[in-house]
């Protein structure tokens, strides 16, 4: 498992965010029974930078909390059967499946934690779980998809004992 964490902004959380990111990513991979070794990239930015990325890639002209850039395509979310059919899914140097990129606004983590009345640690973990589910093909474009994804997020965080 390779997790690359980069910071483009000051990260002054009161918890070990690198360790937590690794725990959450690994737990989500295990929870979803992903059958391969994987690579995930995590980039921590400020609101201005995530705003730029959101505008460039999604044509949404505002900052957001998290962006997910999956590198795999799925016939069905969470169905990993076809991954081996495409060698491009694997890093030729490591043999790991390249799941994709997660970009999180550190400012939004703090803002939303305060707004929702829970710790920044919980918000950070939530955003990583949310994004990991996107990397596994889940989405929330319909109310059914949103409810399904929300239940998975709650289940994972509860199993990790990361509560509100």
C-alpha cells in the first residue's frame, strides 16, 4: 500500500493527520474488500487552491471540501472483478492498483467541523472515507445513491470508532 501525502498549505491539526489518513484509507480498502495492493494520493490545500481546481475540473466556481479523482472505471460501484483486465490500472513499478487522488481543503475541514459541532479529526476522517468511496465508483447523484453512500460512510466511521 502506497499513500502519498503532500501539503500545499500549512497543516496545523492537533492530531497526527498522516497517521489518521493512513488508517482511514487502509480501513476503507479492507472494509470494501478491495483485493489488490493500492496507491492513493492525498493533497492538502487551502480554500483558494481547491476553488481553482474545482473551477478547472468541474466548472464549479467556489471552494469545496474535498475532490476525488478516480483512476479506475467500474461497471458497478464496488465491483472490482474487471480491474485485472486492464494493465493500465497497475503501476508498472510497484504492481499496485492506482486508485486515484484525493484533494482536501484544510480550511474546510476546520470550518465544517465547527459548523457540524464535531472535532476536525472526525471531519478529516469523514472526507477521506467519502472520497475513498468515490475512488471505488460510488456516487451521490441520485437520492438512492446518496443514501447508500451515506450509510457506508456512517458504517465505516462507526466501525473505526470515529464518532461525532
